[in-house]
C-alpha cells in the first residue's frame, strides 16, 4: 500500500493523498469511516468526529 509522502519532516504538511483509501460520513453514529478501495472493507473510524487527514471522500 502506498502511503502519502510527508517530507520534509517536521513542517506539519502532507504532500499528496493516501492512496487506495476513501472516507465516508456515517450519519447514524456521526463518525467518518475509512474504506479500502480494493476490498471495500471498513478499515477505521474517527472517534472525535473529524475527517481523516489526506484521505479523499467517497464519491
């Protein structure tokens, strides 16, 4: 799996998006859920209600 590049380290900026992943908002639990685009399985969910950083939204 490809991860987003984040160099130079320490500048707190991401260069590009995380590949093979999307996120969608679940209104029932009011959380963002991360989905693997290859297998279409749920990977993770945010506990604080904010979006995942660098992950594109589901279309």
